[in-house]
């Protein structure tokens, strides 16, 4: 079932116990959850790219200092 949340984003650890076909309150929750996971994945990739850029800048500054 759909994971239940408190205050929009805080997971409670409980799940909706109504059968999927009969639950009108959590319509298409799987698509929304997949979208949340994909969005989080994109955020992580952007952060990783940003960190690689910072590392490249630091390495360039270190090589320029050594000369």
C-alpha cells in the first residue's frame, strides 16, 4: 500500500491498508513515488557534478601554486 506521511513529507512508517483498486485517496501513488525517487536521483547527480567541478578547481589551483 501507499506509504502514509505526516506534514506532507515526513514518513510515518505506516501504509494504507485499503486494497489498491478500492483506495481513491491514494490514486496513482506509485507514479508519484517513482517521480520522487527520480527527482532525488537527479539532485544527487547535480551535487556529484558540482563536487567534481570543485575538485577540478582545487587541483588546478594546487598545480598552479606548485610552479
